[in-house]
């Protein structure tokens, strides 16, 4: 079987296990009356329909009108996802460019790295919930469309992993390769584009995958203070406040939101396969280490 | 004319700190145009340091280095140097052909000529059939030949080679030595060659320079008067063995110091 086929099969297998665990736990709770079987210890999460709807109820909810007489929930959510994706995509592109630019600047100037790196790291410890409304208020004076403001919020989360891994990747060529370029009297620009940047690609793509998910989160969260009515952020908030009445709808929107992230990351992975030869691809496990190292 | 001249060169790393290392002291060396000179000596005696000084990768603490009558940095900017390191240092995302073209690309040679040069160089090192392979598809010896082709591609007047055959098995090594000599006689480049192998130094060179460590000094130079062209018979020549012995004696003297 092809590698792609095996991947799909593994994905479906794990999905099945999740569904079985969910339904198994629910069944156990319902038959034993909300306690661990044979004891009187209560289960940590209630298993009634209000807390944990059946998986099929969540799926059915997608194919029922979101509100009486309206469009199917699936269409409502997909439209919202598409709307959010526009901001996330712009934020991803913008954030990745900024991240790459910072990486290039840091590799050229240790002074810039020493001076700016603490702020880059600190930027990620400031909660996005605090930054977002400030950006919205600031942008209010300019005539920037609000979805672009949301993109900036999303870029704020996306640039970080790209900056860290770009820097690491640009530094990855061995000393002799750099000396070789020096011996040719190559210009800094030639060193960047002929040696450092190609060497950084395997480091860049794992970071872009993280950036893609961060951009989606940033866009969803950014939509709230920007009071955007059309995106996933508002939809999730609405369904969350109606959770006890219609729990399946919130779970359904979680499904669609993660689908958005998966598709986005999948697109980046596709680009990686097209651009980075197999022999150069890094183990995905290396990325968190790089990020940890830089933040430590 | 002299291609390389070092006069009264000292090299001190990290001067004035606790990690001060006196790598070279009082080095005087002149290498003539078209000459093949080998540097040999115990590990840490400063052979690589000397190559890096000539190649303008570092500057001397004391003394002067002149290359083709210029400063090393002027020579580097004029692209006088072809470097070959112990590891082939090929760029793994480039095909063999593109690796050989790399210096030409940097020197902004036009595309047609680039291609021609790369093809000719790969022919020279016997790898014309591998132009469209990636480095990882080649053996270590083949990769090292590519790095020699790359160094020759832009016709540098001086080749600086730091233990280029160190990682090869004996048979491949001897074949590579013969090829290097053939290339050298065809291109008439000046070569400064670092090695740990006495037979290699004697077989290849016009002159073998013996160095001692701590600090690195030149203790002796042995002129190799074996006739050219050198080939398999050279290695069985009585004179070859005499020269091996005199280089070995020179190295023994260094170790006893
Ligand atoms: N960048 C550097 N910083 C500090 N010390 C250095 C540096 N480069 C070389 N040295 C020191 O200079 C001395 C000579 O080193 P060098 O690499 O030239 O030796 P070598 O003769 O090439 O040895 P080998 O045969 O093992 O390659 C060593 O003691 C080494 O530790
Ligand atoms: Mg060395």
C-alpha cells in the first residue's frame, strides 16, 4: 500500500478509537448511573445528552438547519470557516514573512538578535486576548477593513515559530560550507540565497505548520474583540452560550474549526513535499525542541 | 614567480585570554608558481591554520602573507583560491552538476559557459555520467572528486587542499592521487596540500614541508626529485623509498623534540 494510503488508514483508525472511547464512556456512565461501575465514585464528566451528545447526534446536527427555517448548520459553519480562513491566510502569509525577515536579520546581526530576541519571546507571553482589542482600537482610526485587523492579530501568533526556526535553519550549514562561500568572495546576498536559505527550508516547513494552526487560532480569537459577525469566532461564541440547550452545535463547530486547521496544515505539508527533497526532511519531532531552546 | 609567500608569520588564537593558543610561530615559506607543496606534521601543528591564513579565512597575528604579489584578501576577491576540505562539503539540495556550477554562479559566469565548464570538469574527474545525481547518491570518494571538480571549475591559480583524501580507502586514495597529478599537470595550478600520509606527500609533491607542534614551526623541507609524470612505477622506485625514509626521519625528529 502507498504511504498516502497508510496515512489515511491510520487517521481513520485513530478516529474510530476516539469515537469508541467517547461512546464507551458514555455508555458506561449511562448504564452505571453516573458512577464508576461497582463503586459509588462519580465520573469526572457527566454522560448525559447535555454534556456529551452522541457522536451521531453531533454529525446529524450538521445536517439540520442552524436556526428554524435557515440554512443547514454545515453550510453556516463552512461559510464562517471560509470567512475566518481569509484572515488566517493573510495573517499566516504576513506573519511568515515577518518571521523569515527577523530570522535573516538575526543571523546577520548578533547585536540585533541579542537586543530584539527577548522582545520576540516576550511578545508570545502577552495573552492574545489583551493584544487583540488594542489592535482593534488602534486600527479604528485608520480605514483598514476589519478582517485585515484580524489578520494582523493572527500574524502576531504566526510569526514566532517561523522566526525561531528560520534563524536555526539559516545557521545550520556547517562551517566549511560558509568558508567555501567566503573563498569565492560571495556577497552576503549570495550566501543567503545560495547557501543559508536552501539549508533553512527543512527547518522552515515544520515552523510553517505550527504557524498555520496558530494563524487559525489567532483569527478565531481576533474576531471576538473585532466584533466580526461572520466568522467562526462569533459562531463558536454563540453556540457556547447556547451549549446547555443545544450542545451538539458547539461540538459540530469544533469539528469544523479543526477541519480548517487540518486542511491548512495539509496544504503546507503538500508544499513541503514539493519543495524539500525527502533526504533533507527533518523529523517533525525536532521542531518543538528548536522552539523550546530559543525560548529557554 | 612566487605564488604564496609567508614571512615571519605568527598566529595566536584568543590572545590575552586564558585560552590563548600559539598555533604558528616564525613561519617562512615560499611556494613557486605551479609548484605542488605538501604540509605534513603531527595533529595540531597548525597545518589547517596555515592553509586558512593563505586563503584569507583568518589573518596573521604577526608577519605578512602575500599571494600572487597581493594581499590574501585581494587574492580572494580576485578569486585566486580553490578550496578543497577534508569533507566534500557538497550542497545536498543541488545536483552534482549544479554543485560544480556553484562558484561559477557566484562569479556570474553566463549560463552556457557555466554548463560547459561543469561538464568539462566532471569529465576530468571521471564523473560525467553522474551530473544529474544528487550528492547522497554518490560514494565518499566520488563526492570528494566532485569537490575537486568544483574547486577547478573557475580555474583558480591556487588550490588549497586540506586532507582531501583523508576519509578514503587505500586503493581509492591512490587512484585519486594519480588523478590529481594528472589534473595538476594539465592545469598547472599551484597546490598547497595538507596530509598525514608520508607516501601521499612524497608521491604528489615537488616539496614536502615538515612541521612541529606547540607552537607550529617548519622544521624541514624535503625536495622530491622524482621524475614527472609519476605513475604506478614511481611507487616502486628506489628513490621513492629513500624519500619516504627521509620524510619519516624528519617527522621522527619532530616527535622526539
Ligand atoms: N579557531 C581557533 N581558535 C582557537 N584555537 C584554534 C583555532 N583553530 C585552531 N586552533 C588551535 O591551533 C592549533 C593548530 O590547529 P590546526 O587545526 O591548524 O592543526 P592541524 O595541524 O590542522 O591539525 P590536524 O592534523 O589534527 O588537522 C591547535 O592547537 C588548535 O587547537
Ligand atoms: Mg587540520
